[in-house]
C-alpha cells in the first residue's frame, strides 16, 4: 500500500514538472526584436503586501523585452476576494483615461514574449481566456478602445460593487453569458488562447507552441493557512519553486 502511494506521488510530481515551460534567458531574448508597443499594459497591486514584490518581478520580466507596464498601488479592501473585486473599478478608470488597446495582466505573472503582435488580430471589444472547463480567467484581459468595451467594464464594476464578496471573474463571465444569450448582443468578446494565461503547473493546460504570459498563482500564498508543524501544501511549494527558477533568470539579466 505504501509503495503504491509513493508511486502515485512520484508520478504526480513528474507530471507537473513535465508541463513547465522554460523561462527564456538572455540568449533567447536576443533572438527576438525589441517590442514596438501597440497599446498599454496595466496592472494593480495592494500596497504594503507581498504583491509589491510580485509587481517588481512582473515589471522586470517586461523590461527585458522592451515592454512598459504601468502598475498602480491601491489600498487593500481587507481580503483577497474583495481586492480582486476592485479590478473592474481600476480598469474602468484606466479605460476612461487612456486611448488605444489596454492589456490588463495580474501582477503575479511574468512575460515570456512580447504579446502585442499576436494580439493585433483581436478586433472586438474585449478578449479573455476560458479554461478547459469553460471558466473565464480574468488574469489577462485585452480591452479595446470601443464604447461597448467601456460599457462592459461599467456593468462589471456595478455588479461587483453590489456584492464585493463574489469573485470578480465569475461576475464578468455571467455578464458575458447573459449578453450572448440575449439575442441582441451588445459586446464582441474574443477568446484568448492559453498562451496568454499559462498557469505554470496546470495539468489540463491545452498544448501550445509558445507562451506569452505565465501566471504564478499568488493566490496560493494569499490564501495560505498555517498547518501543523509549519507544513506547506504541494501547490504552494510548486509556486515557490517556480518563482525561484524565474527569479534566478531575472537576477542574472539585471
């Protein structure tokens, strides 16, 4: 029995390692032209929290590609879910004050490649990634400069303000689903491939030849609860190991 459990543990660990996409080093970066931005990349993070370091890592990954990220510090709303519910408020302000396409990326991400050339083909109002089970992932959002995109973000904010304890991406998915079922669609919403929202250890990730944005799942740290003898769960251990690998590359690039 113990032997079977050990075999299952090793197989699971091997499976997670097999899907890790190498983070590009300086030699690989040199083979790609410096980014010519066609929009703005925006993000936000809670001040006086470990997300400050998440933002610095993300910005460092962007700078080495010639990308600029505007990351804004905000005050915490008191919980991880409530902080996430501030996303539409932040994006509404950004959409109202900036022209051209906006690319929102959660700060617990890193850039592997310049995403803008691949995003040029998305000409609707908004584009998001849907996971293999159909769940909308709001960690990466392309918001084009259209009146309908602005209205969609306004509706998203209104719904999240009504109940800030509901996960923001569930609210956005519901709004989009209601619009698509209405028979008189207001919004043109595209689907981003997994390469723009690559969760580093998700076994059900679709296969892709390239990764643009890798999500490092800081929520595992934010929602971590102390365990007996200070033990750390497998998912958080995998995150910490992946962060260590990426930061070794970024430090070597500094």
